[in-house]
C-alpha cells in the first residue's frame, strides 16, 4: 500500500478537495483507496455522508491512531491511503508526513499562502520524504501561476507540474458528495484532476502503477 499525506499549516488551501479528487481518481483506476481524515472539522467525512457511492472509504481519526488505521487498511487490501490533515497542527502533519511515501503541500498562488508554505516544507524535509508543492485555485488567466512557481523556487522546493485552476466544478461537486470527475465528467476540472492523479501515480513508482 502506498500513502500520500496532504499537509499545510495554513487553512483554506484546498487540502480536502485535493484528497477527495485524488482518492476518487485512484478508485476509478482500480486502486482500493482509504481517506484518513485527521482534521477535527471532518470535512472529508462530511463529504462522505453526502455521497451515494460506497467508495472511497473515509476514516476519521486522531493522530495517535494513524499507524493502526494504516495497518488495518493495508490488511484489508487497500492500495492507496490519502491522509487529510488539519492546519496549525505541526505534530499531526509531521506524523502524517513520516507515514507517507509522498507528501503534497497545496498552496494558492497568493502572497499570504506563499509566505505560509515554509513551515510545511520544513516539516516535509524533517520527515525525509519526497514532497511537492501543488498549486491550487489558480486563476484560469493571468501570470499568477508562473509568479507563484518563481516564489516557491526560492524555497528550493519542487512544484508539481500539474496544478488545479479555479473552476466552479471543484466546489459545486462537493455539495453532492461528488468530485469533478463525477459532477462534470467531460469538463476541464475533471481533466485536470485526472492528469494530477496520473502524475501522483507516477511519483509513487512502478509498484503502484
């Protein structure tokens, strides 16, 4: 089983949206997936309550139960675990990062968000795990994406080559317990989410693909 941790010490950057889209894409690719929801707000679990489909499994948890839950998921045949963390919790984020094969740090292309990623990058480095910053909610037009990449480069941090733009489908879908691939299968958001999953799948290596 492979594990992806999605961490950020800043709220509102799209951690849960990223986790849900990644998990559903993996399920659609035939990879049994569990989302471990470490956020006390339980946004992923709330989404699951609205969902008609049985998959992916969403498991709310406290960080002291993380290893137990990951072990149980592995025993039950899960191929991927996606850990959704809470902001402003360094201990939980570090534990998630240390449990992961890949750490993703979502970031919006705005000054305050770009300033805030340094602590998350430090946690990923402390965990000694591969990581990438993922640009999220990027305006469809304009130079903000390239400007944000230049800013992230000053941290000497890798940036995922696929970013998610600011599209209504990412928000409307969640109300119905869906993701963009289900809400608007032929839309741009669905295409981006699939390309992002393909990139993550490649990062996880041949044993996952």
